[in-house]
């Protein structure tokens, strides 16, 4: 857990280096395309054709990205609906408990404050209880 920031920094640096490499490769490909088209067409037409081909490739990449995003979103939606019943039960239970707690706090705010302080003190002083509560929260 302590090495997580270092791993993130290394991954970010690797991503930056890879991105620069991809941009440089794309520039070389564009220059090569222009040079090839220059043998077939005049200079202005070769530049226009190269720009149109790069634009078309960029447009196709955007469409591919959107398609992949829709596929990933569809998978995520199916996964959410599979666990939707348990989530709905949890939401309803949370609403019921929240309403009960809210009405209790509204009726007896001093007692609610005292119970919260005592509960916090007990959890803070008892390592076993704290470990149990942390395990419940993590799962």
C-alpha cells in the first residue's frame, strides 16, 4: 500500500513516454505519406490528400473509441442489473434505518449525542470491536 504512489508515478511516466513515442511515429508516418503522395500529385494536392487521409483515420479512431465505450458501458450496466436486487434491498434497509434514526435524533437530540459519544469511545478503546467494524465496512 505504501508503494502505491510510486507505482502510479512510474505508470504515469511510462504513459507519457509512450504517448510521445506515438506522436513522433504519427508525425513520421504523415511525412512519409506526404512524400509518397508528392510523387503522384502536385505539392498542394499531396498536402490536401495527406490531410484528408489523416482526418479520415482520426475520425475512424473516434468512432472505434465510441464503439468500445458503448460496449464497456453495456457490460457495466449488465453487471449492475445482476446485482441490482441486493442493491435495492440495501437501499430500502438504509432508508428504513435512516428514517428511524432521524426521528429518534429529532425527538431526543441530547440522548442521541450522548449515545454517539459513548459508541465512539467504545469503538476507539476496543481493538477487537474496531477490527470487526472495519471488516464489515470493507466487505
